C-alpha cells in the first residue's frame, strides 16, 4: 500500500509552480493532537504523508494558548493518547489537571518518540486546496508559495484555532500592549504594577483572571455574559491514584469511551432526574460533586442537559455559591449567569469568583455599561473611561469552521467550501462533505468534537479515517465522498438530537453565535458512544452514505 516515501524522489523545497510538486498519499493540515496521531497512523498503514503546520512547533491549541493559568479542564490521566500502552505507562503527569506547559511537553515527547517531526513542515500555513477530478488528487498551496499534492487531504486544524478579536472602534489607537489568549507571546508577560483590562469571561478568562489579579496594580474585567464556574480542586497527582489507573489503563480508557462525553467514568452520572429527589437530597448531591471538583458537577443527575427545569436547579446552586463567595452583593448579582448551565462550556476554576473580592479588581457589566470604544488610554464603556496599560482579549474563537473557511478550498467542479457552507457547515458524520472527495475533517462540524474529551474523539476519528483509506486501497477504489442525501440526513439528525437538549437555548460558540454574521447552526453533537457506533456501522456497511469511486 503506497510507496514508503514518494515525496523523497523530489527536491523537498522545489514544490513550487516552477518545479515538480511533491506527491504523497496523505496531506495533513495541522500538527496538534489530531495531526500528530493522523501522521503516525498513516505511517503505520504504509502511507506517505506530510503535515503542514502554521506554528513553529507541535501541539496545536497547547502551542498557542500560553496565557497565565492555561491548563486543561479534563483530568490529565484522561486527556492523553490511549493508542500506545508504552506511552501512557511511561508518561507521568504532575498534577490532576495539567498546565499548558506540561501538555506541550507531552506533545513534543510524542513527536520525538514516534519520530514525527521529519514529516512536518513547520511555519507553513496552507492557504488553499483544489481537487483535480481528472487525476483524483488534491493540490494544496502554502503561504510560502509551496505546493504539494496527495490523494487524501485531512484537516486536523482544531475546533478552536482561529482567534476572535472583536472589531472595536478605536482598537488600533490603543497605546498600550494588546494580547489575545489564543495567540499568547512565547516570552513571559509581566503584569506587575500595570493596569490591565480583560475582555470576555469564558474558560480562558476564568483561568487567567485570578493570576493576573495577583500581579496587576489594577484589573478591570469586561463581562458580556457571566460564566458558570465549578471548582477544579487542582493539586499534585496522587501517586496511589496514578498507580491504580496505570495498573489497568486499557480498562480505564474503555470505561471512559462508554461515557457520554468520553471521560469521567470515575464519577459516573447519578441515574436519576434532579426533579425526582427531594430538595435536601438534590443539594447534598450537588454539594458532593462541588467538593469532588471539575465536570463531575455536570453529571450530578441524568437530565441536567435535557430538562430546563432540572438544569435550573443546578444553575441556582451555582448562583447561591456565587452569592456566598462574593462579598459585594451588587458584584455578586452581576456575576450570576441566567442562561442554562452548561449551555456555554462549563468553566473549571481556581478562585475565579473570590478574585472579585480583591480591592484591585473591578467588574464592568457591558450590558449595563456598553463598550463604546477603545481609546489610546483604555476602554470607554457606558460613558466611563477605564485607564489601561494592557488590554487582553479573552474573546474566544471563530470556532469549528473558522480555520476551515480561512482556507480557499475547492472540491469537484471547482465547488468552493465557503460557497457550499454559506448557510452552515453541512457535513456527514462530521468527517466529510459532499462534493469534496477524499477530504476528511477531524473534530469537525457535526462530530462530537468539543463535547467530548477531544483526544478520545481524535483517536476514534483518526482510526476510522485510516481504516477507510486502507479499505479503499484494498478494494482498488480511488475516491470517497458523502452523498448529499446522507449529509442532509446527518445534519437533520444532529439538529433533532440537540433540540432535545438545552444547547440551542443560548448564544454559544457551539451554534456559531459568538461571531457576528455567522450562520446559526448546531455544530457539535452530544454522545460519543452512539457517534462512534454509528461511524463503525457506516464502515461495516461498506461506507454507507458515501459514494465510492473506482480508480
Ligand atoms: P469563549 O468561551 O468563547 O469565551 C469568550 C468570551 O468573550 C465570552 O465571555 C464572550 O461573551 C466574550 N466576548 C466575545 N466577543 C465579545 C465582544 N465583542 N465583547 C465583549 N465580550 C465578548 O472563549 P474562551 O477562550 O474563554 O474558551 C474557548 C474554549 O476553550 C472553551 O469553550 C473551552 O473549550 C476551552 P459571550 O458569552 O459571547 O457573550
């Protein structure tokens, strides 16, 4: 299957319009967790592959998001690859929740351990891709003018990789330093003695605010929608716990893959409705989960994401915690969210609400005091000027589709992906889209993506894509693409399934509502086990819903 390294027969740097174009079996865009494993898997299958990566190193999200306090909100023993028993045994995580720096070291270790770097072209952004129907090949072009072609194109571009910086009046006039959490500088940023403004109160801000508050002379947090945060109770890794997991890591991974979100088997969902227990019992369960910390809170009862009334009991519990934590009742009130809890990603914090008791921290509610403009000296909101030396945007990402649509991609007959997805990212299984043969998306729209431990989703999809390519080769087939009927049915399924949850009830990035003008569409599906089973069934039925083309 495939030549070992067909690209070797060409000068590696000569793939320009003037020279021969390197040819591979698979081109992969992105060297985060998805791209690294896709490369490894392709090699295991004997396929030649090249990865293009815009960054100077591996790690994806964990390469870019270096803001103070950045860490994973899934426990480290779970947020890691399962594909290699040796890897999962040898790696030691130092904390319950790993820091960005430790996860990046892990990604670098994986790249070295499996000798992946030699097939990754760093500092290289893919700007376009075109499918040539006659040759059945994709040709991609990079920002350096390089070209490469391959039979298969795999997008491992990550759901949260295109930073969203709001277009605010006067932004260019700001005289101080500006940052975005997802594009953080590599050198240390010192906030000591400075007046810092943070715009946004999602997961990134919730992690960053307590740390910046300790450094800054003054911190102003500009809030559009308050966040629900549950305590992380982070701490050093318990050696006994680590030993227990490692004694049967495969069993632990298998139990997690049976969980609705692919993680959390250690603290399973209570199999009852929040509404079917007396209030004292409900409070006891929430309190118990609060003490455990992290996403265990979200699985306290079996209907928190299904029933708005059940959800309201959890929301009220967190609001009561905010009231009990924040001394100034007016500040506490502004910090209390009103939307359904978990409708936007639940935040996992270390002292977020407590930070608002500090004398050097101020909360500005942008609903009461609308953000009018950035000025050379700060931000003007509700007629008041907030003097700032540093302005931090913790304003999230053009999620799920932003990076895919940032490239100029053309499928069959020159069909443009931007044109095709004008009303939303129509897809089949989140893995492909009609009119784009041999084009695979990892953690793309329509998959369970960010509703899972994303590494569980990545491994399942990478293995599915690898098996699919192997099956095509074994059957002498050249192309695969979803049918329009299959993708319409899949989008309808995702919408129908998610309409039975609380997720459509707020303006989250899951539905594209954080970006002005973006079409509103449910982009993420809930339920890893059912999703993985569906993918397996599709494959077992000879790739049902896909059109297969002969060589
Ligand atoms: P999020 O979760 O998208 O949060 C972004 C925050 O920025 C959120 O509070 C937004 O308010 C706010 N925002 C966005 N645009 C604006 C403007 N124009 N003005 C004021 N406030 C704004 O991004 P994060 O980086 O925190 O987290 C991303 C994911 O990483 C997270 O879901 C986890 O999976 C990890 P809004 O809620 O839209 O009103």
